[in-house]
């Protein structure tokens, strides 16, 4: 059992912090910008709440975070009353936010000066993965700190791997999002074509999902895409935030991402259709207008 703080109780953080209690049997203190959400979590799981990230981090073995973006992450770490001001020597900060590799390196350097460790650890699996405790976690940072954190992360992960130094976790998450963007667009076009061709869509998917076209998205989303239902999982607004990070990093490292840039524009069209909160499979919607 470890003493753990968790900062950020959104659709991902709320269940992840819960698994630390129910599966990990850890002693958990939570912080959220909305105190009401923190109280609701404590009422459900029996942990403690804190008024600031600094207060939450004091005396802990590990501090986990899952917030919105680079600026949110800086606010809960190095900002006024940030967690870094409350962390003691030897503590490990594990960041599950999908953010830039740049901010990961920046905070890892700040943590080193403070005498503690920083692991960038973005996740894949969406809200369902968080709720079911089966996330995939991609990590960057110091190996010794990672090995200490891995058993704690296991409370909500089915796979967790150290990919390299600070920033490597965020870079790997970018690869993940680049792959998903192209895959969902391809699936959308395939389904759209099948419908226009008058084919039996379930029969088509049952057949091609046994071959090289198979994917998680195909098996788990084709029915709802075919029915025009997009209330599942990761929102378009969030995907556009992630793709903007990917495209910015590509401009820095010289990678060519023509399909990713195109699909990002398609998601912008979905937003204009009022689909910012639809899930990422809603690329299908713009083909059916």
C-alpha cells in the first residue's frame, strides 16, 4: 500500500483514482478544481480531499495527475499552490495528461531540481478503459522511478511500458493518435462505400474483420457508426487537441503527416456540424450529410 495523491477528476481521472482505492488498496487523497467533484469522489470511494495540489501532494509517495492540457498541467505542478511545492525528496510524480513532449521535459527538469522524479505517462483506452481499469500506459522518464511507479499504475492499467527518457511517453501517445486518426477515416469511408453500394454492412464487416482489415475500431464501432450514433468514448474536441500536439511536434522534428493533417481538418468540419462532443468515430457523419 502506498500514499497517493490524484489531481484531476474528469471522466478519466475519477475512475482511475477510484481503482487506486478499490484495486490497489492505496491511501488516496484527491484534488479537483471543482471541490464538489472531489467531495463526490470521496463520498464514493472513501478517500480524502485537499483544497490545493500542494496540500494533496504533501507527505505522499506518489502524485498522479490527469488534467486537460499543458497549461493545466503547469497550473497543478509549478503554479501557485502547485504540487511540486508540496512534494518531498524521493516522491514520484506520474502525469497521465495527454500533453506535449516539451512540457514533459520541462517538468522532469524542474522535478530533478526539487529532488523528486517525473514520469510522463499518457494513456490510451478512453473512458471505458479508465472505468474498467484496462488502460494502456506509455511512459517516459527515469527507469528507477518508473519501476517504483509501475505497480501503482497497475491498479488501472492492463499494459504499461517505459519507452525512453522524459517525453518518450508523450511522443508514443502521438504515434497512437496518428494511427487512430487515419484508421477511423478509412473505416468511415469503407462503411460509407458499403452502404452506397447496397451491401449488407454487418455481413461485410463479419467477413473482412477476419482478414487484414480487422481493427479494434472496426469490431467495436462499426455498428454505432452504421446507425449514426456517436455518444461513445473520446470526444472530437479532445482528439483535435491531441492532433494539434502531433502536428506541432511534426513541425519540430520534420515528420510528414499529410493524412493526419487532412483528418484534423475533417474533425474541424465535424465540430462545425455541432459534433464537438461526439466521439471520434463521428468522421462517418460528415460523409452522410
